[in-house]
């Protein structure tokens, strides 16, 4: 690897607040827009209300792309992150956490505007996570925040699909994609959530058709993007548009398509399934680490499975022991 950084990620800078709950509680909140097993956007008032209803909670810096970079660093990769936090306590926590784990992060903080973003994550007994996200300051990422020198110094720039929910952030995405092409680097995209794909299908398709080299999706996301109900057919239809596409299949592992290759990779069962929060983020980290280390695609997939297995064995979306020790 000749670049200074293996991966630079651009995404929502969010502090996760996790608590266990019951199926009954999730059912009681459906009337307020909560969707079991998915991510629902909420406003600041709803965030405060829901926080008051939650049980004892664990707070940890999160955000999908932030989690990926945490796992990437834990594997031994050198990475960077771009995202927006407010000049408040949670913003300082997020900034400290990212730099403390070895991920370069120096996007200027927001001084006038909403608070640092937070995601209230409710984990049911089956380890399924239901996310309720107040995007706050993270939505204020603009094209001016995109650091061209970081993109030029990175082998891969990784974009988080959730960021598409705000016009300014979407513009920042497009600028990043153009800079990646300008500097002859690789662009990776994670679709993030099936509802995110529904909201932005046309824009995602344009991005995949014109810019994306490496695509990450789960079963529902790839079906929504392709508008095809069969997962493998959906995957293969999209795979023709980019160099490498990966679809995670939960306990059934993952599938990798690249040119004429179609590789199935087994999942690695965790010692104990506790919380699936961050599984896809960790998988992407393992895969990208393998890629930036020059590993074969099947080995990249295995590293993805290994990373995801560690993360789902405990509460929280980031590794609690160095992933490098598992290699």
C-alpha cells in the first residue's frame, strides 16, 4: 500500500446510546414511527422523550462509517474520517474517541446549530437492533468540509449511504466522488439501510453507475436498489456496474461478485450472539482491510466475517478487543 491512508470514510458523526428492551416496548412505540430492526429518523424532542423511556444505557461513539473505521483501525489499518460534530460535550467525546483509536479526524466542529448527533439503539432479546436517530450537527457536513488532501492520500474513500438524507451532505458526497476520480483512487459505498435506498434509489443508482468501485449492501438493500426480488439476481444485476460488490447475508455469510467471479463466504458464528449493532460496519472494515493489504477476495470476505463475529458477541458497535489479535 503506497497511500498514507488505506481508507478515509465520510459519514454521520454520531454518539450511540444503547439499551436492552423488550419486544413489547418496541411494539408500543410503532405508533410513534419506530420500525423494528430498522433506522428511523427522529427530531430532538423525540430523542429526549425516548431517552427518558429507555433503561440503563451505554454511550459510545458510533455512526456507521465511524464504526467501520474503528474496526479498520483495530485490524491494524491506517485510516481517517470526515464528519460533522457540534462544539459540545458529545462532540468532544466523539473527536477524542476517533483520534484515541488511531483514526485521523479533524473536521471543523459546528459552533452555531444543532447538537451533536445521537442514535438511540434498542436491543431486543433476539439481538436485533432498532435504531432511532437524531442527526443533529452531522447533517451540517458541506462540500467545504471535504478535505481533498485526505482523499488524495487514501487508497479508498468509503461513503456512508445514510448521509444522503440531507441536500448539503449529498453535495459533499458528490464532491468526494469527483475528487476520488480526479486522483485515480477507489470509491466504496455502503447502502446503509433499505429505507435509505427507497428514499434515494435514483441517486444511488447514478452514483453506482458513474462512480462506485466497491459496493456494500445487505439482502434487502440490494433488492431495493435493483428492484428485483431474488437476492442473487439482484446482486448480479448491480455487480455489472462496479468492480466489486458485496452482499451480506446474515447467518448465511456473504456473497462477493467481481467480474465473472461469484464467491460465497461463510459466516463465523460468535461465541455468543448479544447485539447485531454494527455487524455490517465491521464486515466492511474487515473486507476493506483485506483489500488494502492485497488479499484475495475470498480472504477479504473471511476477514469481514471475522470482524462481524467479534462485534456481535457483545453490546455496542465497535470491537472490545483488538481485531488484529484474531488474525
